[in-house]
C-alpha cells in the first residue's frame, strides 16, 4: 500500500507535506543540481521585494551552538527580475511554487502581489510579515495583531492566490497573531521565522555580524518552534505549516504530531542538500511501518498527559 | 542533476607540522571533475556540533587513483575534528564547487602569491600547469608564512623546478616581512614582467587586500581566491558575499576566484 502524503491548502493540492523554507533554497536552481525538485511538495522562494535589494554588509552569517545566525538583509532580485529571470525555471517544474513576499510598508506588499497576480507558474504566496513596518516606526508587521491583520487583509484583497502568512516568533503571543491573520483571510500560517539573536567575537570585541543582531535558525530553535506550532494549532482552523530546526524525518513527524499539516526544511538544506527529499521518503516509510493510510492521520495526535 | 553528495573514503591523514594536516580522500566524482580553484564542502561529523559544513580548497588530485587531497590548518573545532580522523573513515562531501582559475596560455608567464594555507589551491594550480607541459621556468611562486616552521611542501615545490621566492614575517628564512612587500619590490624594480603574465593569489584577507591594491596600481591581470563563511556553499543563501565593483557576489558560486581589480576588501 502506498500511503497518501498529499495535503491541501485552499484549493491547491500538494503531493506531500515537505517544503523548503524561504531564503535557504534561492530560487530553486542551485539545489536542482542535487536532486529532482519535483520530489518536493513545494519550493518556497527567497523573499521578493518591490525593488532589488543588495542586502546587508558582510559578514552576514555565523555559526552558533546547534544553529546559525543570519543577517542577509533580504538580498533579492526584486519582483520584476524575479518574474523575468527566475520564474521561467520554476514554471517548468511539476512541483508547486510558493513565492515569498516581503515589504517595508503595506503598499509595498500590495504592489508586489499585484505584479505577481496571474503569472503562470505561481501556485501560492507566502507573506513574510516579519519585516519592519517603516511607516509604523519600524515595528514589525508580525509583532502587532492589528498590523498583521491589515497587512494580510490588504494582500488578500489584491490577490487571488491562496495566502500563507509567515509568522515571527519574536512576539509576546504568536497565537494572537495567528488568529488575526486567519481573520484577515489567510489560508494557512507558517511558523516560525528566525529568532533574534547575537554573537560576539571576544578577542576582537566585535559583534560577529555586521548587522550586530541576526536571525537564529537550526536545531537550536526546534523546541521553541514546536511549542509555538502546538499552541497555534490548538486555536486556528486553517492549516499550520511548521518549521524551525527540522533536520530529519523524526523532527518532521514531531511537528506533525504537534499539529502541523506541512513542514519546511531551512537550515537543514545547508547541512545536507538532500535533507528535504530524504524526509519525503522517510514519511512514506513511517506510514508504511505504522500502517497509516494518510500522513494527516497523524496530525495533532499528540497524547497529552492526563491526571489519572 | 549533475552534482551529488558523496561519501569519500579517507585514505590517509598526515601531520605536516604544528597544526598542519594533509588528508587524502577517495572520491571518484571530485577527482574526475575538479579544476584548480575549486573547493569542496564537507561535514566533519554527523552531529550538530559543529552544525555547518566546512569549505576546503582542493589541493591535489590523482585522477587515476580517484583521489584528491586537502591541506589544512587546525583553527577551531571543525578542523580539530577533521585532524583526528582515521584512515578508513567516511567523509560526507559536496564538490567540486565554485569556479576555477583561468589558466595562462603557453607563451605567458604565471606568478603566484601564496600566504600560509593559501598554498593549498596554488600548488594544485602549479601541478596542473606542469602536467600540461607548461615550462616550470615561466612560473614564479612567492610564498610567505609567519615563521620558518610554517613552511609547507617546500621540498615538493623546489623539486618542480619553478622559481621560488620565500618570505617570513620574523625573518627566520628568506625575505623578512610580508610576501606582498617582497612582491611589490620586485614589481617596482621591474624584475617581474607584467605583460603577458597572469597573476594568482590566495591567502589571508589582509594579504589579498594588498594584492588587490597592487593589481589596480600596476594593472595586473590577477586572480585571487577568497574565503568567506559559507552556510550552503552552493549559491542558495546569499550568506557568503563579497563586495565588488559590480555589487555583492557570492564567494561560493560566483567565486571563490575573482579578478583582484574588482573585489573591494576591507
Ligand atoms: C573556498 C574556501 C576554501 C578554503 N580552503 C582552505 C584550505 O585549503 N585549507 C585551510 O586550512 N582552510 C581553508 N579554508 C578555511 C576553512 O574553511 C576554515 O578554516 C574552517 O572552516 C574553520 O572551521 P573550524 O570549525 O575549525 O573553525 P571556527 O573558526 O570555529 O569555525 C566557525 C565558523 O567559521 C567559519 N570559518 C572560520 N574560519 C573561516 C575561514 N577562514 N574561511 C571561511 N570560513 C571560516 C567556519 O566554516 C564555521 O562556520 C577555506 C575556506 C573557504 C571558504
Ligand atoms: C540564510 C537564511 C535566509 C533566510 N531568508 C529568509 C527570507 O528571505 N524570508 C523568510 O521569510 N525567511 C527567511 N529565512 C528564515 C527561514 O525561512 C526559516 O523560517 C528559519 O530559518 C527557521 O527554519 P530552520 O531552522 O529550518 O532554518 C532565512 C533563513 C536563513 C537561515
Ligand atoms: S554559502 Fe550560501 S550563497 Fe554562498
């Protein structure tokens, strides 16, 4: 028996729940040298902004215990060149394509999604609401429920693609934000983006990143991500996509147990370019071994301690 | 799909001096495709400590034996673990990655500048040129280290018959001072031809910054091989960039070899 790994978000059906996370997979081409990209549930692009961005000064990354910090600064080709230069490659794949969108004002998000509207080869949008809102004095859209609502609502009103809202963990209560974007019309939420962190070179008495702080990712953040996915999945009705430190099949299964319908591999791609496809295979094997017809039968099936 | 992860088999581990090691690894795919300047990205173990891969220049290749060599210095936990590996162990490899040096034509000269471990890719360049029957007398190598006992492979280099200029920072052997100073003096005294000569350099960033300034000043056709922290090593994350006159470039994919006149090092 071949287990059913398929998952739906909005009207879009994915062959399996394994995605690759924004910013860790470029625009797909590089890793296409290592395996057949069609094996993946979907590819998520680097965040696309209205204009091309050069990104932050180097050094942009550094390794930390069981993780890494990055301050890439949303370096990307901009929406126009994305459509001209990167989309043709993605369009030719059989796998689903999710375009991640970022901006520093609601107007910028809206302009980008308008330019992406109706373009062949795009299946969904993931809205990165972890960027600072320039107009609101630099607070991130993702840290205030009202801002998050306004941003996703504006995107919803200007796009026909299903929308995933990507949530920041750098907030007091992620569930509140998740409920706000659900209310605004998001078809799914993905969490978590990176946690704000910092590393210091004691000898030089300098921060290790030119930007001073950066985003922490990798196995170090998995427990935080699991807790947030679990809490969020208890409260929202839309699918939850879990990510943060997923390195292998076991990690992926833990996220599904905690309530995730899909998972993303980020830093894991760097450690092993084949990490994501191995998880697709691993999920299949797990279902066969445990006689599960559908992977989704496992979703949220965490056995909670009871007082007896 | 032209690139594959490969489990290399460690054929030998040699300690060449204080914290200096040479590994010979059996890897058909790397040894078949490697070119001077390419690097490989490897995992030193299966744990999350360290988490990320480490980049090393491909140092020597023996195509018939399906093997290649790495030359490295222990500078932190990753290289420490690598130095403790035993013959027969497997190593998880990606490669060959990055671009490669563009080679001189038969009637051109080649001048190479190596600082410390920068000798790793440059010695590979020398041996490939000699393999292509390039006249050893048309190759000059400027090799600088801090002190005499950091010299690597000097016997191997001497036996190739190329011209060798040595410098140590403490003056314990050869010229006393930086290799770039010796190089600059030779250029200024016109003892080095700059026409129909290709220059190549690899070493610490400070040295390459100097080389880049000298290259601009003397309009040298000079290629430098850079290092950078590389999370992915394949061009996907934008984490390893270097500033150039054409904007930020990825050291792992657009490099590691760049035109010395184009990079902006600080
Ligand atoms: C293209 C390329 C080729 C290289 N070739 C060689 C070689 O032939 N021989 C050799 O001895 N070394 C070489 N290096 C440097 C080598 O990658 C580092 O010395 C090594 O990563 C240090 O790891 P560590 O865990 O021992 O040290 P740590 O300092 O603990 O490493 C911590 C982090 O910093 C990174 N890092 C530290 N130093 C460097 C550096 N100089 N360059 C890039 N990343 C660094 C590591 O990858 C890791 O992410 C090369 C680097 C690059 C990018
Ligand atoms: C180098 C790097 C670049 C990233 N760039 C983006 C980005 O452009 N947009 C985004 O929404 N998330 C970005 N992220 C965050 C990841 O998509 C992911 O949310 C995070 O790394 C946690 O997952 P992980 O632990 O599996 O890496 C980036 C992460 C890394 C490591
Ligand atoms: S290391 Fe990721 S782009 Fe170079």
